[in-house]
């Protein structure tokens, strides 16, 4: 039996710190699909921990420039990186080497995502374009244009045919990769820093500079909730695997847990000395990591009683 519980509404107030590491300015965190590897993207590249967290990384990827976004392949053998030097790369983790490099963007790339079927690599960045390539399609790199300002985050929705992008133009757009159409435009009152999609693909949460978390029904593109969460803005959001709890990080250094159904605050605590830029929860929902501009990554868990 695990000594730690799955994070839930009933035990949210017992969440506590169980480890931390220091590294360069943290930009994104990601867990592999089986939960055995944690990746940290930061100003010095990508560090990976396998079967544990804390101390010296298991592996470091020697990236050519600061990394702004990361995404694992479904099998956890490959990791994609979005870089400030305008490149997107796919790395074979076991070899520590890049297997593919894209230079389709003309400005810094802020976010990258590998589709659930492992075929499609999508990215978005300062050039305001969403670019993607299907590795099994001879058409090469394709793109969507529609955002009028810098794209901050891209995420696949449910399967491998819908992609969401969040931007500083105060919108989230949902793109259909089959029809090449913009399915939804989700309006906000300020620029959108981060998005998360529930595992069932039904709900999108957006972290907005206006301090609110917005929840959207992706079946009809309608907003279901607007939760005022953090003074000076929300920087990151993550769903637990069962989609019942939403976790947010803000400019105020706080991490907060919310009941998705009601929007009620379950727990709030001061996690970092600077903004909480990224959050990630492992696939079984028992380990939460938070990364901050204070150059720390912290591990949070609920110890079994």
C-alpha cells in the first residue's frame, strides 16, 4: 500500500511539502505517461528524475538554448522541447540526443505538445502562429493563424484531433486538425497565461492575468465558471486525473485547490516566494509539483493516515 493518498477534496488540507530542488528559472514541469519520470524545463535546459525526486537529476539534456516548454510522448521515450532560439526539438531520452528539429517558427517558441497518439507535434509562440506536423503525413508542417498576439500555451483536447491555444490577445482558440478549422474562440478579459484540459477532454481551465480561472465546456464552447483565484493574476492550472479538483498557482506565490463542480476553495497555502509558473500532477494523482520564479521546484503529497 502506498504511504501517500491520491489528492482529493476530502484530504486537500493535508497536502504538504515532501521535497524540493533548486535550478535555473523554471518554465514548465511534465510527468511521463506512466509517472516514473519528472521533467523540469528551465533556463539551463531540461533535467529529468526517474523513479524519485530530489538531489541530483538522473539525466540532463544538453539543449542549445533556454527551454520554455516540454511534452512527453505517450510511451515516455521521447520528450519535445520548445526553445527561445525559435526551434522545436524531439529528443530520444535514452540517447540524450535530438532526433528531430523544426525551425518553422520565426520567434521564440513558448509551448509544445505531443498528441495522445504520438503522431502530431504542435507548438505555439511569439510569432502568433500555431504550427504542427503529423509525422505520418507527407504535407509537412502546417499552421493556424488567428491569434493577434503572442501564444503562451498549447494543449491537445481529449484525443489527437483537437488542439487548444492560449494567447495574450485575450482568447483561447480550439482548432480542428482534421478540417483545419477554428472550432471555438473563448473570450477572456485579459491575456491567458496557461491552460489545462481535463483527462476526458470535456473541460478546459484557463489561467488569466485578471486573477480569474475560467472553466469551459468543450462540447459547446460555453463558459461554465469564472473563479477569482489570485491577486495580480493566475499563472498555472492543473486538473487531478479524476477531474474533480483543479489546482492553481498565482503571482502571489500561492497554490490553491478548487472543487471543479462548485468552484469552492478547498485549500490554499503559500508555496513559493515568487510566482508559481507551472504545475503538474502525476498520472495517478498522488504527487503534485510546483515550479516558480524563485528557482525552486517543490513536491507536494498527502501522507496516508
